[in-house]
């Protein structure tokens, strides 16, 4: 299957977008720079005085990133206008390639993410229900119930960490696609790709990839883990207050210790 993409002439103001039209009816003549064309390139059509539509064989997303051959600029057989046209061709090819590559890379990650988000939700809901149940737990069962909550905290933190791991991988492939294109209108939205696979991403916490990475001078919790740690700290502080008021100082001290 062939893929088409229109490209406005001016390289400093290129605007790329998927083309819905079929293959162009009339192609531009093959020029002296033909040997520098991208391997997937088929032909180009002059749409109007500003826009050229390029036609390519379908990308798999597994090819190398289309990169303008710099040697053509030193080739006396290639005119300046031809160089400009070929550079535009590679820009268009890079857009199509990046979109396909994102879809190929994201598919298995999204399948894993759906499972991990469900696991996180179940662990988090269990943790919340155990905390809420303290208001009805008998005094004789309070410490046993506290142990169950602490176990739920550990499980929820593990699930949050697992989620942040897959979320970082998704954020990375999205960042790579966005970096490959010159115009925001060619950036692919991950929710669109997920919907193509029947996956609802409502509620998913995925931050820009840089948020997940430590700096040489600063280490920090990843986004969902950080949100969970704040909630756990609030639960522990609340229970410590209750223990203190009930004169159960040993339990209060335990709750306020670092939970790692």
C-alpha cells in the first residue's frame, strides 16, 4: 500500500499532515537527483504553487530513520532547487515513518500497560478500603487490621512502581516520535493509538519522559509512586494521631517511621 503526504514548499515553515487523497494523477518529472531519493519514494505531485504531495511505499516503522543525504549538497549534478525538493521529500518520509514506528513500538507496551493499570487500581482500592474500615474495627482487632493496611501499602507501592516503569517506556516512544517531526500537527497522540487497539486510557498517569529520570544531583520518586507516597503518609499520620490520643505510643511511633 502506498502512503501520500502533502508538503508545503517552504522548508522553514513546513506543515505536514496525512493526506486522504489517492495516488496523485500527475507526477513531477524525475530529476537529476533521483539517486538521492528515499528507497520508499514513488513520485511527487505539484498540488499548487506552494504545496507538493509525495507518494511513498508504506512504511513498516522498522526501517532506519529517513535522513536527508548530505552528500547531494556537494554534487554538482544536483541543482539547489532539486536539493530543496529532496530535503522536503525526506521530511515527509520522516513523518510517515515516525507515525508507523510509534504504532509498532506502542502496541505491546499498551497491552502491558492495560494490565498494570488494572493491577494498580485494584491494589489502590484495596488499600483505601482497609483504611476506611478503621472507623468500624473493634479495638481488639485494631493492630491486626493495621498490619493488613501496611501490607496493602507495600503492594500498592509495588504496583505503582510497575506502572511508572511502563509509563516511562510509553512516554519515551511518544517523545521520540514528536522529536522526529517538525510540526506539532504531525505529533501522534498516544490515546489515539490506544483507541485503535480498543484500549481506554482514561485516568492513566503518563508524564513527559524527563519527569521519570533522575538527575546526577537529585533522585526522586516517579509520578504515581510519589502520589501514592503522599497518600500513605497522610494515612499514617492520621492513624498515628489516633494512636497518640489513645495512648498507644508504640503504634504511633511505628506508623511515623520511614516506610521506604
